[in-house]
C-alpha cells in the first residue's frame, strides 16, 4: 500500500484521541481555559452524561472577535509567551478546542472585555463557520453537542451516563479544590445541581469538597526544602479508605495523578496504615516552573521533576514528622462507629415484659421469682449478698480469678503513676464525679475488659485501649530507633552472590552503594552488567538476595530512592514487635495499664498499630449522655 498524506479532518480525529478521552476530558480542558481567562464564576451543564451536551460558561476576559477563528485552530495559543520552560497556566498546547471540534459539534461564543458586542464561531464536520454577532453579556460560552458521533468506535467504549456524569463531577471537584476563590456550579437533567461557593480559605474549600469530617481528622502540612514547598491536609492513618479516589495532588495548582507522588504519599504512611487501605489527602506542591516538566502527555496529568528524590523526600519526611508531632489523636470514625453499634444494640435488646405488683413500703416491690424466665429474660433476682459485695471495698487479694483489676473504684486503690493522684470530687447535684489531670491525654486506667481492653477515664470522657495493638506500636518504635539510629550489622556471605542486571541498573546500584551499606547491604560492581553482594542485613536472616537486589534496581530506576531494604527491615521489626508485645488475654495490673498509657502518650504514631488499626477510641461525655437520652 502506498504512503499517502492524511486529510486534515482525519489528522485532527487521531490527535483528539490523546486529548479527548471521554466527556470528563472535555470538561477538564474547557474549565482549565476558563480558569486561565481569570473567571470568578464557572457553570457546567451536562446532558446524557456529557455525550449529548456539555456547556461551560465563564465570566473571564473573553476572546476578541478577530481571534475566534484562531482559537479553534490547532496549535494556536496565547499562553506560551515565556516558552515551555516557564509554563504558568493550566493550558498551553493549543489543542483542546480543535480536538473537541473534530469529534463533536462545537459552538464558541465570547465577548472580550471592553467589546461592544459578542461574536460566535461554530465547528460542524470539521468546518468553521463565523464569526458572527450573537448575544452575550460577558465572558465565554463553549457548547459541545453529540460528542463522538463522528467517531463511533470511541463512542461505543464510553461507560453509562451515570458513570460519565460521576467522572465529570470528579474532574470539577479537583479543579475547584485548586481554585477556592472561584464559584463552580454543576447542573443538568442528568444530575442534581451541585454548587461550590467561593471560599475564603483553602480549609473551607476542602471542607466543601472532600468533607468536614476529613478536615476534623487531618493534620496540616507546611514544609519546604530547597525552594519546593508542600502544603495541605493529610488524613490521620486511622481515617483511611478502600481506594485512592480521595487523594488530591496538585503541582503549581494543576491536578495531577503522577505515580511518583502517589508512591511518596504511600511511603509517608508506610508503617502506620494497613496495606489494603489508602490515605485521604489534599497536597499542594509549589515550585519554580523550570524545575518541573508538565509537557509530558497531552492530558497533562503526568509531570516530571528535575529532582524527583528531593520531592519524594520532602513528602515522606513531612508526613512522618507531622504524625510524630501531632501527638495522640483518634479518628472520629471510630467513635461514630462505636456510637452507631451501641445504639443499634440498645434498640435490638428489649427487656422482657414485667407485671406491676404495686408499691412496697420501701419503694418498688421486687418481682416474684415465678416471673423470671432464665431462657427468655436477661434479668436475675438482686440478692442482698450482691448488694453487700458492691458496697464493701474490694481488695486485690480477693479479686475473682481471671479479673486483672479490683471491682471497686476507690481512688486509693487506683493510683496514677508518675504524677499527682486523681481524687474523687465531692458528689453533689452540679459537681463532676471526677476530673482527670490535663497532663494525661489518655487519663487513668480504671479496669480491664475481656483481658484485652483497658478502660481509662479522662476529664472529657472515656478511652478504650487495645492493649496488644498499643504495646505492639511501642515495641516497634523502640526497635526502629535502635535499628536506624546506627549502621546496621551485616552478615557476610562466604561466597559473594553475583547477580546479572542491565548495565543501567548495575550503575544505579553502584551509585547508591554507600547508603545501602549503612543498611547492612554491601554491593559492588562486578563487570559492566552485574553486581556482587558481599553482605546482607543480619536482621533479615535468610533472604532471597537476587530478588532483593532486583527490587532495589527497579525502585532506583522508577523513583531514584532505595527504600526497599529499609522497608524490609521495618517489616522484620514489625513482625518482632507483633510477636513480642503484650498478648491479648493477658491480665494487667493497674500500674501496668497506667504505665502503658503514659508510654503511648510519649510515643509518636501510638494512635495506630503497625497494621494500621486504631489503638484507642475516645468516647466523650457528650456521646455517653446521648446514649442515655440526656441530650
């Protein structure tokens, strides 16, 4: 078959395949143009999931009449005055409008600032008609109809209207997060109207779009390293999700889905979150445009950094430092879930019907023994001996077998170690029962339930602690400090292991040989395309050396970092901590429970165990009062 020159219409349709993947891609390009035009109000209307109609209206600077036809021609743009090295706008390629016009009917109406009237151009079947006068008060309106009707191969691969509508909403949410001062409105017959009002602060915008619950369960980040700044909110490790859809990453205000940034975010949560869970985060990277390349793909979702190691280290380090400095914080999800389950259980348990037998001289008469059905009712007769037991102070040497704490709540029997004792306040109609010291966020231990859960009292309510999960985190942090505080001991190999690699991989490993040796892994270059491993970290024991080295090479090639060895060592430490910590079912004395609480308060990351589970749940007095109908 001879080589022929493709016609312009077919060229545009081929190029549109990279820019216009689905209706959400069209919305992204049009909204980015509106933001670049300085709009303060942007309205998006859709029908049929965007396949039938997409209309984006803005109040930006508009397009002059003489430039309307240029605006819909390929590679025509006003945004590259500083060249590709200094891109400061969201759009810059000059491909969006012509690509959309090649696969749909496009109508562009605009009125430039200071112009006496508006004009419009229309693209139909690749042909441009106009400009001609039209009615418009200000800004620009871009209307796209019958998307992909001229490209049925692309149309049949689109998802349902509901799925496409959802994808459009997600695109607008991400753009709205980056521009809190702009008002966004989503409407149409295929959706309920959604409005994101302009916000005064980024925190207010995050609350609008992600959720107020996230803002309450997040840590503020603000870190800078070598003119690269990181800001935003990162959710607590216990405030996680089953997928990564609620990870919002921005580079110079541009929403991106860069895998290096996602990997860095995951690295920051490496030892505080379960492997199958994903963090919730809104992170903004701000740096000199010359240090990042956004011209990687026409969709502009991927970026390349001049120093990816610096960016990754900033994200991982800022996250870990923020978690260490945040102190003990429990996710409100745990409290909300506990409240919901307690309410559900309370509604499902109904007391057995009891017959009223009148009043006894001293109060209510006790139900007759014949009224009790042990198989149907949870109630039992209240015997005098039981009353005497409750009134008599309990002693440790008379505690029943299997219980770790005395049954009474006398303060003399429950001292708080390393601090002033907490005294019982005088009881009265308006006086609190007990006030906990402010120095103890986790309060004072009062009892142990089922051999695993510590009940502690604070000045704000109750705290339930999982003793095994809490001690596991304490042991793990102690092990990490001991391991990474010095060069790790290595185990020399009797016969060095030679591992064949590509020449590039061998070179990368040789460049990082010094840092790897600090972790106990001794690697030397062995010919042009191989390395020799002479020692491995002793803590790893018997390990697959070849696989370890190849994983390291892959990680260095992709991210420029060598975290594989460190993560494996941390995994060993986590395993030791899990098997060496206080086991579930072990009875603890009060001083042991209090010592555990005090150590948790001093240890970074003690709010969750090595597997990402919460170590404690806080139940406030207000929550308890709600359970009893007091509020």
